[in-house]
C-alpha cells in the first residue's frame, strides 16, 4: 500500500483486494466506483445545502447526477470517483467545523474528525488531494486563530498535528515516487487554450464529445466557457445584495468554494512551474464544488425558469453523449496485425510499461515473440513467448515492485525486427528502445480510430543490421 511503484497510492488497491474477488469480471471490478459515484449525489446535496440552503443542495445534486465526467469516472476502475467522494466528505466536515468556530466559538469534534479522516483517506487515494488538503488546513488554522479561544486553538493544533502524523507514511511514499520519477512523466503541459477548453468540457453541459486537443469542438468549448463566465458575471451583478451577502453571512462557505474554483488553475500553473499534472481526471474532484457555485448563483437569481433551463441543458447534453463509458482501446486488431506479418526472430515490445497487462489480458492467440518492456536503462522480458506463460502476472508484478526477485541477465537472439505497441511513450523510453535496437527505421503500421480516448499506435522497427544477440533482464524465468 505504501510502496512507491505507481502514482496511485494504496487505498484504491486495498479496496480492490478486500472487496473484489479474483474471478470478478469488468463490471464487478468497476462496482466500487459506481457506488462512489451514486453516493456522491446525496453527499453533494448535503454540501450544497450547508453552503446555500436546501434549494442549492437540490440543484447541486441534480447537476452532479447529470455531470458526464462524474458519470464516466464512476464507471471506471480507477481511483478518481473515490477521491471525489472523499474530498466532498472532508469539505462537509470542514464547513461544519468552521461554522461552529465562527458562530458559536467552539470546536466540534465530530465534524473535525470527519474532515481529518476523509482528507487523509483522500491523500492515500491520490496525491492531487494535497491541493485540497493544504488550503483546507490553512483555512482551519486561520479561523481558529481568529476565534481567540484557547481551547479552540488547542484542539485545532492537535487535529492538524494528528493529520500530519498519519500522513507521514504517504508523504514518504510520495517523495520516493518523485525521486524514482514515477508519475505523469508522459503528460505534456496543456496550453492556455487547451486548459480553458478542458475546463469547459468538465463543468459545462457539453458532455465528453471532444476527446482530442485537435478537434474543432475544443474551440467551441473555449468559446462556451468565455460566454458562461460573462453571463455569470452579469448574473452576479443582477443578483446584487443576495449574492454578495454570502461572505458576510458565512465567510467559510465562500472560502471553501474559492478553493474548488481555483483548483484547476492551480494544477495547471503547477505544471507550468514543475511537472505537468493537469488533466480532466486530476481536476475531477473540484467539479462538484464548481457545480455548487453554479447552483448558488441560480438560487440567488431566483429565476425558476433559468434553473429549469440549466437542468435541461445538462440532461440534453448527457442524452446526446450517452451514459455508458467508451472503452479506451481494443488491442485485438493490433495483435491480428502482428500475427499476419510476424517473422522468426521478431520481438514484441510495449510502451508504457503499464500497458503490458492490458495487452496480455486481451491475448487472442499465441505469438512466438518475447514480450519486452523498458526498465531503467535495460529491457525486461515479461514472457518468453507471448500468450504461453500462465505466470506472466507474477512476472509483471515483480517488474514493477521494489524490492523484487532478482531477474536473470541473459541474451536473446533476435533479428532486431520489433513490434512496438505504443501508448504515451515518453522521450526517455524512446531513447532506451532505440539504443537497445541500434540503427534502423520505424514504420507506422496501425493507429487507433480518431475517436479513441487513449490512442495506441503500432510501430514496426526494421533493423539495418543482421540478427544478433541482445541483452535482457529475464523476469519470466524468476
């Protein structure tokens, strides 16, 4: 759970181990996150009600229920739906804690515990939770300091210290991940236009209909966002005193909503200064908070026809885009392509490493090619003949686990002709592969269809040299 072998911390894997049997199919594996997505609806209603009253809560729940990104990630066996649920849960605990401090000048233990535990679990679900936890803890500390009550300040300090203590193992894991360069090293930094287009697609009733940056729909998303911001400004001005009373009535609500509103910008700016991390799924947990802002604005305008039209827009968008998620890619056509044209001495290579299980699970035929993946400065052999070894999962597990059983250094005789199934290969992996193969030329054999969410490209390398022995680290024989 705490070993730095994957950018996703261990809570996600722990839930899988405890709740999902090994024999479960795709639907069973995704069930945990479907439950998280469904549970997010009433939790968002509670969050909205705390912020702005019952009507805001109902509007927020409706928008969350009709949000295409939230629906999509609730059908995917990844940690983001769980992360979103935990962040909103911690936001509820934080708001209730702050309300008690501001109105009654007391420290309520129960909501503070909800905030602390939910925030810690969010941190152990995904590291981007830090971009919520950091500002939330600062807000808690400042509110306690302004209260002037010694007991409130002492309880707040103890809460924060306890959170830091229990977060230390996760912090050590995160540091090790950064040191070992485990993470989104394949992710390019989004341009400002791509950032605003992505933001529009995640929060406006547009659906997930424009998955590629080059699509004209991205420009439409950007225009829609600009128009929406303009209309929101007009609405804020029209709402007048009712909207501007929110910070005065309960300043913590405005401050918490500001964190959610600023989060996408912070993630994008962090990538510009350090390593890119902004993409739809890393900002997903801010979506319910931003939808709450939209609900709050509609409530303050007090125009029922406008509320109904906004809800219908989200519903129409969802009906147009569909509620069933698109599978990311089907590797079987690529395997058929290799089977038709393979030659003795060929090698099958996968880039990125974590694509190997996906390819292997979809194996439709035995291919007499060794399966290799880049590992550090070496090439690792997961399987000596693709589709033949029932223990390949153990071999792949050892490949990404540290410490691992020591692989066997050996040489394999290969013509150098190589099939590369590439998905988000970074420059470092390309250099390693080219150095291992030597001189030759790459031929693009097959692409995913243009609508694929995560495009895969099949390349074939034709060597300039004759057959020779090349070194590998053999995990298949460990």
